[in-house]
C-alpha cells in the first residue's frame, strides 16, 4: 500500500474525526477535485477549502490524468456492458425511482455519452451528469483506483463509508476472495483496537504542529498493521488468525501508548477509532483488478 491516500466518492472530505485520522496516519490525503472547482472554490465546502489552503489535503484533478490511462473509457464501459446491463435486464422493474447521484463530466472521459445512450445517465447542463447512485459509486471506486495507481498520484483509494468501498463486485476464485476477506477482518479488528485519534473539530494549527513533531510515529504503526494483516490473509485457520492478531495487538501496546501520550498535550480528548472503510476499498480495488 502507498503511504498516501485518495478520498472518494465526494469532492468534499468528511467534516468528522475520520478526516483527522486520515491526515495523521498517512503521509498525504488527497481528494478528486475537478479543475473548475479549483477555479471556483465556493463550489467546495468551507472545510475542504481550508484543508487545501493549509496543505493538509491535496487536489487530484482528474482531467490532468485520465488521458494517461490506456483504455480508461473502454474498461469501465466493458464493466457496464458485461456486469451492470445484464443485471438490469434480469431485475424486475422498480415501482419507485432509483436514487441518483451527480458526477462531474471531467471525471468521466467519453463514458457519459455511453451511459446516456444506455439509459443509465441524464445530462444536466454541460458539466454534470445524473447517474444511478450504485453505478456512480462503482465509477468513483474505479476512478480512484485508476488515479491512485498512477506514479504521479501514488495513493491508496480510501473512503469513510463502507457502501462506497464495496461497490465493485468480484469474479475471483473463492480462495482469493477468502484471502481478501481474512485481510479485511484482521484489519477491522486491529484498526478499531489500536489507532488513537483526537476528538472534536479539526484544528489545522494543532494538526500541522503535531505532524511536524510526532508525525513519524503514526504511519509506522499503520504500516505494521498492514504488514500483519497481509500475513494473516495467508492463513486458513480462523483460530490461528485470532490468536496471532491478539498477540499482535499486545505487541503494539507500547507503540500505541507512545502515540497516545504524544497526542494528549496537543488535543483536548483522544479516543480510538477505525479507518476500516479505507481497507474495504483496498479489497474492492483488488477485486476489480483481478476480476
């Protein structure tokens, strides 16, 4: 995994402790932001504007990168033709309209024309398309995965909500699916148990000072967790996975205590949280790339 993360599916990052944790535990937090939002910052919420201004969040402009990706349009269109449209044809018509989400055209290359022609999207002016929410989530997971894999971006896709991260299906063999599931379960347990996080509103000055003084402590703990979970995913016996995970948590006790002690003078309250939805998108991304 990269030491950088790329948030999706929204332009604006969450105004919750999740964002604080992502800023602290990775070297860089980025968000997918169209160029016209950078030219017109008022289109973003106040928190995202301030995080960009303070250098705590970096903008990844999709229009600058997707042309570098071979068959960017074709791969997603093939996914829709082989996975989405057949499922739609087999499904019974719904009496209630499906929820929809707006997606900016800059993120989509030539895909919007295909979606409109297939009855899966509606154009809203020049820049926006209204897309079925599930399909929009699938596209944003795809986009984040593709952008994150580019050397100039080099970031692991991450999200704060599990339903976005599991948007991509899988055709992998059962053994590979089980390995990914084992990895996820181990990370979920360990992350919830180990990661100290400041409570309360995001304080830019405190975050910057803390990262300058103690920033090296947090990514190293996350890296240890990733390495442990990768090893756990190779084991078949659930009892062994549980035993080794419990032992790993005990072994990390001093490291966690050091982080917590460093945080308490800088932040009024420290709790323990989880970046598990970010793990879910890693699993989902692996499913996509190996399907």
